[in-house]
C-alpha cells in the first residue's frame, strides 16, 4: 500500500479543528509517510502553514486528495470530496454514521476504506486512540467556561470588606468523561458542585473531585455491562426525575452530558424544571446536537427563557477549544496509524483481523463492513461476513447506553473457525427451534436529529 498522506481543510464552516499537528506530522514522516497539508487547514486551530512545513509536510491544495493513499479528517467526507478521492483510498475520521446511512453508502460506492474513530474499542491498547474521550474531556471543560461567561455573578465565594459573595452552585448531570471534567473545572473556579449519575460506582469518582454525589434511594444502581448504564425502569425514572427536579430549583448552573449511541439524547431537564430555576441561572446542554437533554435547548443558540434562564446549545463544543482539541485529535489519529505500520519495513497495511480495524471499519472494497449498518437500505452490497463479529462503536463513558448497543461488548479477536461437522450440527439444532427463538434481523438504530462529536 502507498505512503502518500493528505490532511485537508474541513469544509464544514462549524469545524475549526484540523486532523494533524506539527508534532504528528514529524512523527508521520518518521514512519515513512509523505505528508501533504492543504493550505490554511490549520489556521483556525492556530497552526500556520510554516509550522507544518518545518515539521516535514508539503503545503498543497484540495486537489492533492486525488493522489493520496490515506486521508485524515475530522468529519465524514462530503460528496464533493468523495469525487476527488481515488478508489481504495483510506479515509480516517469521525464519521457520525447514525442517521447518515446514505452518506456512508456513498462512501462504500466510491470505493474508499472508511475507518470511524468514534467506534474505537475501549480497551487498554486503544486508550491513546480514543477520540471520544479526548474531545469529551475538552467539551466538559468548555461547558463550564461558557456557563461562567453567561452567568453574571462570580463563581467562587469572595469575602470582602464590603460583604461576602456566595459561591455559585453547579449541578452536573452525568459523571462520564465530559461530566467529570466539568466537575473538576467548576471546582477549580471555586463553585460548590454536586453531580448525579444512575451508576452508583460513579459516586466515588465524583467525590474524589471534591463534589457531592446525589442519587435517589429508589435507584440503588443502574450499572450495566462495560461500565455503561442499563435502561431504567419506569419507577426508577420517576424517582430520578423527582430528585433532579427538586435539586435543580436550587442551582445556579446546570450542565447535562448524557448521550446514547445511535439514538436521540435522553430528556433530563424539562421545561418545568427550567421554570423553577432562579433568574440569571444558566443551563448548558452538551447533547444538543443529538436532540438535547434539555427541553427548550436550540442547537447553535443561547436561548433566554421567560423567567430569565439562559439555555446554552453551542454546536461542536470541542471545536470551541480548537487549538487544544486539534492536538489531541491528531495524536489519536497518529497512534492508530502507527499501529498499522510495520516497524521494520515501515509499510502501511491494514490487517483485517486486527480488533481495532474490525471495530472501526465502516466501508471497504465497495461494501458496508460494520455490523450496525447491515440493514441499511442504501447499501450497495451486503455486509462482509468476515467482520460480523467485529467490536462495535463506543461512547466516551457518558451516562447512558441503549439496552442492546454493541458498544457494551468488548472488542475480541475472531474465534477459530468451526469444523464442517460442528456447523452442520448447529444448523440442524437451529432448524428445530421454535420460530420465536431464532435470531431476528438487526434493527436499524433510531435516527438522531443531528450529528455531533461530543
């Protein structure tokens, strides 16, 4: 496989990040790649072209994508970009495939190999490749900064000769990656912080950061497989909602972080809860790009309610810290690429049996490869059976996972092939089972209202 690598400027006007940094360019050239960065690609992230050149990259144009063997991006390639890619090119990006099945099918039709970084399995080997965690970490930080900017009072308690300024009360809903960073940031700014999560184990992490963990007695624990939360019962949902409603009324700032892979974000804060908050309070919805956790949140806007509460719904929150987010994202991509380079020959080659490749591969050779999209109507070809047991997509430890999401199953190497006799025996056994016990076709995930990177 070739060694020409291209880093384009993102076409999305709401995307200021870039998929490479001077440090990763230097490392990539050291691995034997010929790196070309599109002119101006790093400017929104405060990386000038000369910095890339000093690191060993060539500065080119969008047309250089046609010669590239590997293309590193932030977002899924648009139709206009796919037309310029050569067949067989490897595209590595955050693909946001749920709800965008037609675009994924178009990638397969274009003959590119698409690897979705957000599907990286959460295993020790892949920690440095986890884009969801690296970007959610910054989103949690920025959420507090944005809230503080809109809040017209001081966050820390201040004792002065003229009187005492009380500390702001911050409530973080969800103790995943984004939530924990929000807690830590709010504490550093001097706020009094409380947090909630449906997983009892999260309480220890919350308390270790100096915040108070609240959880209803009716909900002992909703931990599911792989550290994610299980689906709550109706009784548990009611008890949790009552606890949240009572607590929110006393808060100055509320930050919500709950996401569900392939589904709209769960509603955590109702309009009535917002109405109960004091004038001047602030609510930050980090899940607004997927429908929102907060009733009344509007994607891309800061809404002020009738009772003077501001609901912040910024898009691409990690992109609001683009200079830092780009450095982390670029390092995630580099470590993934490095794992596919032979240390002796320095040749880049995709190992189809590698658990990281199986987990992240969306398209290859004109086919849809990922099991989650096997029933996509727009698919140009059937799913490749060799990756039917691939590790599925993951979320960055945010609060909730669906009942049967593949994200909760750890990535594993393919089991040894069974003998012909064993397969025949299993087929006969399966044929005798009642129809209700046979495996149903894969269900298509619910379509989110919009995509996102949080």
